[in-house]
């Protein structure tokens, strides 16, 4: 009886975890990479040669560093160096 109860409890727990995972995936907004909008050290990835990735941008609004933003908003983000870009900026 204990084995059956434990198995049932494990099955229910897995079902709940799977449902929560699916629900969060459905509610998460679509995101896109937006270049030139992150502050120094606050980029999500790709900050050029000699960098390892996230948090490695050397300057504010660095054109080759990107930040994840809500899809469809990148090019409307205004910075002192112009708007965000869907491709790396020079």
C-alpha cells in the first residue's frame, strides 16, 4: 500500500510541475535581441572580441552588445546614441 501511495503522490507532483512549466511558457512574452540599448556591464550577451558574454559590455549603449527585450519594442527604444537595433551597430 505504501508503494502505491508513494507512486501516486510522485505522479501527482510530476503532473503539477509539468502544468506549471507549460503555463509559464505560455504566459512568457516573446523576446528579441536588441543591440545598442544596454548599459555597461548589463548586456545579456555578445559584446565583441575579448569578452565572454553576459555583463561584459564596456560602455553604455555599446552597439555590438544586446539585451533581451519584449518582441516588437527594440527599434522604438531611444538612447543617447539612437534607437535600438535588431542587428549589431558599428
